[in-house]
């Protein structure tokens, strides 16, 4: 058998398809003209080539370049759009389109194009282009400055939440109340915007705050109107230089977005207090009822934050006790932990009439028990299903159980049981996407409420029920007794038989229930959100002046090889078998380094420190690489770095705080741009002599 000759086969293929030779020749001529700068002459050649090869994404991109350079912007837009449509994973095409969109003023589209390019493996410069488009404060508003305000409320996570959610939940209600307080007390309190892993702060226009609150009052979160307001807000914020004597207060989900050690460090060094409101420690105390990602991210961010927080506010005595127990157990420095209980919720306005929307109209005139809360294991909805099943098995005819709340995480058992039992034969229904107005109607119409949570940092549904004059059957776990006081009806969160007995009594013992209702009606005094906001501000004002803090890097044990990638990639210190509260390793990169990425940690400036604490004399080793021709200088020495090739360097260090400044050195044109393109990819501490 004759041997296969690939060159002969290729010649035959070309002979059979001469159009390939012709089209490639056209492309080569077009490319030469484009590279020489004769864009107008290249255009017809690219057109002829694309008539033969209309599926070639890269050619559409190059055609777009030529059209753009000759001023044919509409045609260039179409060519770039075709390029990314044909080459959905073509990085160069997405980068080219992103730059075109940016240069023609279409910033939102450009941001999303750069974001796609980053996900396809775009380099640091691509990521910086994306981040620059999202940078706040393009046109600061006249009323956006911090003025005389000494308490700065960070509402960044709230803004992300309301962009995609109809209503606010417990954490966000706290922030909304502080926004209202800031509007009425501009010389005392302001609201600010921050970004993950970024030491900068921007203050928010009071007009923007008012627009957000007005939309939230109408239940208009998550819609086009809210997104328009948020887009204007980001453009009109004003840079807020960190100011000694002020307080940065993170009242929301400070752990979202990978944490912010650079901000905490910068604020403390500027002489500001840095504190947060701790809503609960459930991801640490009960990780089995939380999504793994929440446990991982919350633990890492809190561990890093406690490296800088000089005080903590807690929403209940239960949460405060949990925080103090954690601080003591981890051997961390003690600090003030101040309890500011949250609101029960304001009762409805006098004379308010129920409004039965189409979504809840089927409940009108029917008796029902209401249970409000996200469906997830901790809320213990399964206990309610089992109680309703038992009541039916006993021959009772319990009212409808109406569960209100979005599906959260680990909901499989609840969903399966609802399907298996057909919603306890039609006696249990689950509604999602209910507006605040509809919820008020349901509170007013229900028999009573149920909230059998396994634990809570506060337990807003219990307070909301009592504030609206409705008895609540709740568990005796966590902070729930602090919310319900002597007015809630308590059950065990784990004993179905005992819980069923309480619900049975609520449904059948009318004198007993009437007495409990009378006590609620005559003795209960609800605490409102305005009062809570004022209490928080007073608590913040009363905090002691923070003592000077030596912001050394984190302790690092001998034998640790740490790769500072994103927590979702490595699992953080926990994946190394280290306690993140004892070894918050990312804090070593909190000064002049960018957010850890999949390629390592990029330097934000040409010179950046690496800080850690060595337990004994040791050999410190680091791995670095550059994305171009660079040298790394440390002290009086320097080393060449080959692009994308990891280089290991090492020094002997003494026991105690270690500070090494790394400097990127390169061509002046390259160094004129920031960041310089140098990445740290590993830090290791070895015992001397090994």
C-alpha cells in the first residue's frame, strides 16, 4: 500500500478548490495594506474576501478596523458585531468591539464587552479597561460631598441588591433606614459607595438617595426605573478622601464581593474608625444549613475584617454574644461590641385598606396562617409541613398555610415534600415575588403567623407580625426570644409533636388565644426603623477613639505555601488547613495590590509591599511573573522576568514583622502605564536550613 503523502493531498485539495488560493491571496493583500496604514485601499479587498468567507470572525474584525479608521462608524459597528457573533469565544474580536464601543461613547455596552473578554482569558489591561468603565463619579453632583458628616454609611451591597430584587429583606431594611436618617441629618451622616478590594470611597448625592427610597416605597426594586436611578447615582457620586475622626460603618453584607482589606487598612491608617453591623454568625456557627460558598466567603471576609475593625455593632444580644465568643476563641484582640436591637417594623397606617392584587386574590375571604421568609433549611419550613400533616391526620381541618418567600439554597427537601404530599393535599401553598403592599394585605388578613427558624441573628418576620397585631408562633432559638419577648408563642424547632400541640391549641382553644391577643394589643410597643437608625448613630458617636494599630501583615506559619488566588478558586486559608481567623493570609496584600485573580495578584503601582509576621527566622520565597519584559527590584538587587514565566526569589528573614518592597522596573513607555503588569503568584515560608 502506498504511503500517505500529506503534501500531495494538500496540492490536490488546492487544485480542486482554487477559490481558497484566491481568497487567501485577497486576505494577504488586505492585511498588508491595513498594516501599512492604507485602510481605504484594504476595505474592498476585505469585502471580496468576506464574500467568499462570510464565516471568518477575525476577518470581520479586521474589516471593522479599516472601516473605523476611515470614519465609516456605522459600517464598522456592524462588522465588529458580526465578528463577535461568529466568534463567540474569539478574545481579540471581543476586545476590538469593546474598544470601539468605548470610543463611540457606548459605555454600558463596552463594559459588558470587556467583561466577556475577561471571562475568555483577557489580560490585566483588559480587566482594567472594564473596571475603568465602571468607575464611579464621572460627573459628581453638587450635593454629593460628605460635607460635615462624620459617620459614613457604606450601602454598596444594598445598591447591588435592589438592582435585581423587588423588595428589601432584613439586612437591607437596616440600610434603608440609615439612608432615610442621612437625608434628614446631612451634617451628621452620609451614605457612601465602595468597591471590592479598593481603598477608595465615593459619597452619594442626597437626590439619588431620595429617588431610591421613593422607588422602594412603591415596591419598585429590580425594575428599569431603579436601574436608571442606580446608573445616574454611579455617575454623580463624588470622591471622598478618607478623613481622620470619621467612622466608616458597613451596615450590610460587607463580606460580598471578596471582602475589602485594602479599604479597611487605608481607613484605619487615615485615623478613621472602621466598624460593621454583625447580623449573625450563622455561616460559622451552623454551616450545615448554609451554602458552601456563603460559609467560605463569609468566614474569609470576616476573618480579614476583624484584622482591622476597631469596634462591632450587633443587632441583638445573641449576635453580640456570638461575636465575643468568636473573638475570645480565636485569640483576637478584644474590642467594643455594642448591641443595637433592630426594629419590629412599623404598624400599617391608620385607615389603610387592604388591596387584593391578582397574585393573592385567591386568598381573599379564606382563613390562613402566614409564614414569611426565604425558603432554605434554616427557616425550618419542613417542620411546618410535618405539623400540618399531623393536624390533618388527627382529623382537624387546619386553615391554609401560606408560605411567602423566594427559593434560597438547599431547598430540595422542601420542594420534594411539597410535590410528594401535593402541598399537604392542597392545604399549603408557596408564593414568591410578593410585593410589600401584598404582604401588608396578607398580614392584615391572616389568622396568625408562624416562624419556626432554627436560629436567627434577629428575626424580622416575628417583629413584623407583632407590630401588625398578629400573634406569631416561633421557635425559641437564637435571638427570636429577644424579638418576641412575652408576646410571641414559642415552640421547639425540632419537636414536631410538641409544635403540633401548640398549633392545635392556637386553632382550637379560643379563650387562650384571645387572652394572648389581648395582651399583644394592649401591652406591646413596637420599635420602628427611625428609632433604630437614631440608636445606631448614637452608638457610633459614643464609640471610643480607636487606639493606634500596628497594621502588620498576618501571621504565617512555617511550611506554608500560599497561592493568593481568589477564594472561590483556592478555598483560602481553610484549604491549607489553616484557620482564617488566625491566619488571614490575603491581608498581606492589602496595600497597593489589586484583587487576587486567576493569574495571581497584580501590583496596583510600580512599588508595593509584602507584609507578614514570621514565627521564627525563616526563608521567605516568592513566585512572580510579568506579562511583558520587566525586572523585579528588591532593595539593591534586581532580577529579569521573562513574560509569563514564573520566577522564584528568596530571602532570609528574622522572626517578627516582615516588610519587603517589590518594585517593577521596565521601559519608560511601559512604566508610564499602571498597573505595571507584575504578578505575585506564591508566597512560601520555610525553616532555615531545609
